[in-house]
C-alpha cells in the first residue's frame, strides 16, 4: 500500500504532503469547483485547510485525505483533491457527527472518482473505525454531490439552513444524507 491509507482500483488516499499545497490552492480557487460554496479560497485559506485536515488526523485518526489517480500516462500518481471523513460540530439538527465529503479538480469530474473514493472512505469508517453514523451535507442545488451520496448507499435524512451559509441564501437549505451501520446481533 505504500503511503496510501486506502486504495481503490484507480485511486490512492493518503495524508497530505508539501507538494499538495499549491495544486490544492488552485482547486479551491476554481470558480466552477467552488460554485456550491460561499466563495473561492485564497491560497492562504487553502493552506490553512490542509493544516486543519492534518491536525484532525493527528487527533482522530482520520481526515479528508488527499486523493491521487494511481495509473497515469506518466506512471506517476496525480493529485486530484480530497475525499474523506471529519467530525463536524457546527450547530444543526444533524451535528455533532462525522461527515463524509469530497472536493476534486474539475479535470477529474465525470470519471466516477468521487463515488469510488467516497465508497472506500465509507467502508473504512464503518469496518475499521467502527463509526456508527456518517452524514454528508450539500447545498440543495449541488446535484452532483447529492448523486454521489445516493450512489454510495446513503439515505435522505432531512434538510437545514447551514449556519456557515447564512450570508449565501442561494446555498441554503442544505440536504443531509446519512448512513447508519447495521446493529450487530
């Protein structure tokens, strides 16, 4: 497995490294990638997010992992964004809880990578980390993310006005899907 915490048929999920900072900042500055968020991120904000992801991993043992495409023309892995799980504690009827989320570069869209990586993270959270409930949240207009939630076996749980999106009324309400581990007999 090398440096990868999780591997799928086409992807490797790993901890963040220095070479990810600038490519991630580019992803977070892309208007199309960030259209379901209040704004694009400045370089420093994207860097700060990676720091937050790394600190979360140190504390909890999981995070939003960096994602690489493993087989490329150059035979070198290519970083495409993140997928993973993180505790969310903002105020809502669905939190505190563990959230599964993703953000991929636009050139990685349409290949099933978000679904593939999210399914691996969901399975890992349930089987290895024994997390019982996992949620995923998206703006009600973010149909692609809602479709990923459905494809990985999550079920509609409700909607709410996200407190971090109050200034972006077009992004509320947010839709919540969840996965609850079956109870052991």
